[in-house]
């Protein structure tokens, strides 16, 4: 008898079904799965979650506003080190590798974006952003999964929606098939003898086909389609193109593997990765320090990803998100506390780049949310909906964001066309 734990350790693949808790296998692909290769010119959306509430004011710096420096005497990014973008806003110096993307119009920033819900709880705010239903704790599926469930044009690959990490994020939880891959190099079964591999395969199928738990709705055969597809690829010998150099660490590895799958033409349409470490209450730093280090890894990974994809970037949009921002005023520990609006980035060939989008409310205390935070002027659902509609071709946005009607008139203009 093979246990679930043994198989998790033996492979690198985790498959999930409905519900909030990750299930080991369920609906890895639709039963109509075909092993055809998907053309390379289909649109791809890569979602990156900066968990912990990134300080949008030190990521996309309003260096043209004197109040920024008055409120942050110890942690404001000095004007002489800001990478200027438009005379008012600039990149944190650790994001300098992204300036070339800004200059070639494939990078844009959206400032004062966030949730209309006022919670300052990381857990609740992340949950609301991933489900797409601010203020509603009862939503059981994620907005990206709902998009997949309502757009059935890409049903011939188990790699349509893939998360890179040890478990499925809430954004991909739901009825549509999703994968979570912790280590692409270890994807599949690692058993030395063919006989043992066959025995392991049969045991796996017996364990999960027709499970009595009621949580699994299909057999495990689709999982093996995914494994077999990847066995055709030379994953271990992958070398990034165009001299792209990913940073060491979990996030750099995730971005490299996302690029790998996109370039392999196995049908990735939605990819997701977490980037942690943004909760900077103490010793946040300015041009250098804790936040600068995190932004350095972040910027290097994004720049390497774009360089590695090369011409394929024409079909890809990268969207960064964070549950909320930080306070305008620094705290007594040279850090920032939980705020409201933040800044998000969009990168890729279809992006209306070279501009800071959204309505900037300014930092005047009279314009702040609850007198302390950057006001939200762009609902994150309008940004996400625009990308789904204009990039992925989503038609029924009300089904993706229940209880909210995205309006093209409110779209921030992140995607050309």
C-alpha cells in the first residue's frame, strides 16, 4: 500500500480539487484531455503575489511630492538614488533592472490600487484579493479558477493553470483543474527500476481512482498525462536564453520554471507564484536595507524572466499584487504599519507601458484614507478584469467577480487596445 505522503515525497506534483484545503489528486485535467501541443501564440497571464503588504510608496516612489520626504525622514528613498520615471514617480534603486522595460513600453505601474475593504488583516485581505470578493469570507473559490471554469476554450492540457509552490493558492481553488508544482525538476515518479515504477503507478491509481472519501471526482489517469508530457521535455538541461541570469532563491527558481513551461508550449495560460517577506514593520530601510534586498531579488527575477522569454514576451502579461500597502508616515521602529492602497506592476508585450496609471490622490492628510494611508482610487477588480478581458479574452466578467460589475470606463488602461 502506498501512502499519500510517500507519493508527495517521491514526486514533485500536487493536484487539487474543489475546496479550500489542497487535495492530492482530483480533476488534474478534464476527462476530454488530448495530448496535442498547444500553439505558442496563445496569451499567458503570470500572477505574482507579494504577500505581507509591499510598501508601494517605496517601490514606486512619489519623489516629486515633498510630503513623502516629510513623513518618512528615515526610510524615504533619497531623490538622488531614485530611478526617475516621469519626473514625479520613480523606481526604487533596487528595481533599476526594470528601467529598460519601462523605456521600451513593456512595463507600467498602477498606483493607489487596492481593495475597497478596509481590513488591515493580512489573512483577510489576501483572501479577499484571491477570491475577488472583498468583505466576503464565505467565497470558496478563487477568481482565476472561476475564469478557467467559465472559459472552456483551453481544455486540452493539464497545464492550463499552474501554481509554483508546495500547495495550491486560494486564487486557483475551485472546480476547474489546477496543478501545483513545487519542483519542476522533480516532476513525476522517481523510482529506479521499471518494475517498481509500474507497481507504484498501479498502487497510485488504485489509491485514488474511485476514492471513498468523496473528495475526489475522477481517477488519477490525468495526472500521468501531465507527467508523460513533461517526460518528453529535457527539463534538467534547461538553460535560460539571452544570457538571462535569475537570482538564487525560491522566487528566482519559480520564475525560471514558469519561463520553462511557457517556452515548452505545453499550454500554460495562467501561472502563479508567491513572493513573501514584505511585512516591514521594523528597520525597513531606504535605498538599502530589508525592503531593498527583497526588491532587488524581485526586480532581478522579473528582468531575467523578460530577457529569457525574448520574443515570447509578446504573448505574456505579468501582474504583481499585494493585499494592501503601508502607512504614509513611518513608525517609531523605522518601518511602516499596515495601510490601504499600494502599487502594482504589469509587464509584458501587450502592456501599455512607460506610464504610471491610475488616479493619484496625493499624500495630503486631507486626502488620505482614515487620515493615515494612501486612498484606493482603483479597485483591484477593475485592473484584474481589464487584463482578463483585453489579454485573455474573458467575456463574462460578472461570473469571475460575483457581485461586482467591471466597467471598461474604469479600466486603468494597463493593456493596449
